[in-house]
C-alpha cells in the first residue's frame, strides 16, 4: 500500500461504535443512584419509555439532572413485574372459566 492510499483509509476510531451508557456503568453496588439514561439502560428500555413512567418511579431532581435511586428503581420494577403477572393470571383464569376448566 502506498503512502497516498494509507492517508485515505478510515481511521480506526471512525469505525468504532459509539459508547452507550450501559457500557460505562460501574458495578451497580458502587452506586446509589443513576441518571435517567443509565437507569433506562440498566432496565433495558429506551430513555423515552423510562421518562414516560418517571412519575411512577421515585426520583430526585438536582438542578437539571434527574437521579433515580437504585433500590427504589429495583422495587418499582419488581412491583411492575408482579402486577403484570397478576394481570396475566387473571386473564388466564377468565379464559379457563369460559371453557369450563
């Protein structure tokens, strides 16, 4: 490869994927709160989705930052999972009753 060709090669950094907040999270046991972006990545939803449910999740506003304490976030997620399971069980029970089971 000539010097001229080398100068037109894309740099290694231009091929790298952008770093996501999830990739930068230190071990959660070392944190007591997460930003909305970090919390969304930790939960596995979009930041927009998490913001839509922010009124249900305990959080603190510090200036223009929103911080979500980890323990209440875990508790909220556990409650949501239980409520979803209860709804699913209720629907299954109704279907079984319709079939006389």
